[in-house]
């Protein structure tokens, strides 16, 4: 993976999924870390930005995720 880390989870099994993402972030040291999911609203949890899939695609296609 490049400088960004992108993961997908259906509904986010909250704690377990977040712990996995923290481990991946520490191992690969991406510039940005995202969790893309079916949740209705965006939020930030520590260094991880949690985005609804449609918002992620909108930002990706408009070059706000990877530039």
C-alpha cells in the first residue's frame, strides 16, 4: 500500500476492528488512515478517520484523499 491506508468493514465491529487498524497503522506508518464503512456519519477516532463509503468515494474521486 502507498502512503494512505484504506480498510473496509461492514458496521465496524467497534473495538476489535479499531485495534486491528491501529496495528496496521503502526506497522506500515501511512500518512493518512481511513476506515470505510456503512455507518451514516463521519467521525474521527484517534488518528483514524472513519468515513461512510459514499463520502469516501466522493473525496477520492475529487482528489482529496490521494493527491
